[in-house]
C-alpha cells in the first residue's frame, strides 16, 4: 500500500465572484522511499495540492471533494488538533522562500528546538543537542555558530539548509518540498538537491517534490505527474516522460527546457503538429487543442504511463 494516496481531490477558494477551482479532481500516490515530482507552470495547482495535504489553507479555502490518505488514515477528515500532531512530525514541508518561512525574531536553535520539544517531548537541553546534530547532518560546517544565529544573518543557501534540518528533525516519513531551490544560484541548488537525495537514501524518506524546472525533476524524481489548470494531464516514470511524452502540454514543457537556440526553422504550424503527433485512432487531445483545458478521459499508454485525452 502507498504511503500517501490522494483520490479525486478538489480544493477551491470561495470568493465574491464565486468558486476559484485551484485543484480539480486529481489522484496520485507516493510510495515508501520514492520521490514523486509534480511539474507544471505557475498557476497549475502544484502548490495548492501540497497545501491541501496538510490543510495549510487560507480562511476562504477548503477541500470540497475527494480524500487524502496517509499511512492508512484519511487525514483529509482530521480536525486542526489531529493535523498539528502530523505537521512537522510524520509529514514535513520545505517552503519556497526560506527567508520568509523562518521567524526573524527567534534564533535557529529556538526554532528547531520548538519542533523537537513539541513532537518528541525532548527537554530543552536534549533538543539543543539534536538541533546541533541536525545542522551537522545537512553539512553546515560551522553548525554551533549557525545554531545561535538569527535568520537575517544567514545566506539563502544556509537558510534553506536550516529549513531542511528543521523539516527532517523528527524523521518524517513524507517530505513535501515546494520549489525549494527556486531562489538559489545553480551551485547552491546542486548542493541542496544532492543533500536531499542523500538524506532520502539514508532515512528512506518519501518525497513529494514540486517544481516548474524539468532539469531539477530529472535529478530528483522516480515518477512524475504533469499538472495544467488544476488537473493532471500526464503521469509516468521520469525516464518515460523524457523519452516518450504523449501530452502536448508535456511536450511543450520539454521543448522549452531542451531548447538551446531561439532561432528555429520550424514554423508555428509544424510546431503545433509536433505537439499533437501522439494523436491516433484511439485517442486525441481535442479539448486541450480547442480550449486549452485537460481532456476528460484517463488512458493508459504504457507501463505506469497515463495521459488525459479524449477517447474516440
């Protein structure tokens, strides 16, 4: 059985102009010790999917339909008190901006200690020892100095390492990483990705990795789902996505990632034909072509490879 199962999830915002449907009926699972990547452009519903798992919602937001099951328990039915016991303990999250996620008025030690004292009932002294050990585990060389520092005294890369240490302090079974390397330069980004992979293998942690960067996904994920307009348009093992993408939206993302020259001999018509070249006598992408919305049918095109299409 999968560690995390999301089934037909609908997450909406209630506004004066009606419901804004951020996540529109998606289903996926994360296996123990594996990394699932969620990729898509800004506004595709990636981050709202992550927020839905721990119900880190705005006041006008909630799950309207579907279920989220973690380790056999339907956590989408949990109240706030039960969710607090899971957040930061069994499921941890690394947010996009470490500088805004860390509290500026508390030291690193105080912030990691709080997690350990709350979830593991450690004394202040024992929590401080473990906090130091966690900073050392994420390869911070001057860990004792960083422990006494405030967030504004740290660089972006150092702040992200602190966020990872805090997220892993209670040995969570699932780590949700929401674009954790967006604000970092490429060298620090590579170090953070290598660190997360090392920790995944050492602790057998499952990871839900959210990004718009296919280069990052290629380094991190075992499997990937592609989101567009709040729905999943394609799901497959990572190698299959790069070798044999079917959906035109996935192909468009890959083309943007792999493109090395802005000059192209292909005209717009040829580009469009390439994007829709997977259409055959069984299925097509007529809804996506005409309305830029995901087609309604979900069709298996290979081993663990599915695509949103319209069956003929």
